[in-house]
C-alpha cells in the first residue's frame, strides 16, 4: 500500500508544482513546503518526505540530518531528489 501522506520540501515552486500535480493525480495527499526551516515541524505527520532543497539557508542534506536526529521524525522515510 503506498504512503497516503507525503511531505514535499522544494524551494523551486515550478518543480514542486509538477511533482505535486503528479502525486495528487495518483491519489496521494501532498503537503508542499518551500522553506526547509519550516519542514521539520511537519515530518512526523507524514509517511514519506521528498526533499529537493537547492537554495536557502538549509540544504537537503542538513534537513535530512535534522530529521534523522529527531526521534519523532526519524522513522519517516526520506527521498532526496535533484534536478
């Protein structure tokens, strides 16, 4: 059974929109966040996190490390993508 709720963290709104449309179109509930610093608070509410953070004060690698270091968020799978 696929994950029902996905958190998409992407600073590129055009790419985020495309990913969001595709995932919503096949039945996933997707929450899109454009600021990496806001994402950690929402990770535990989701079954999967997709990271494509390319600009801003926090990289995808840094956010992933924070997720793994947070007990409530650490069990959530993280998929890092890049353009």
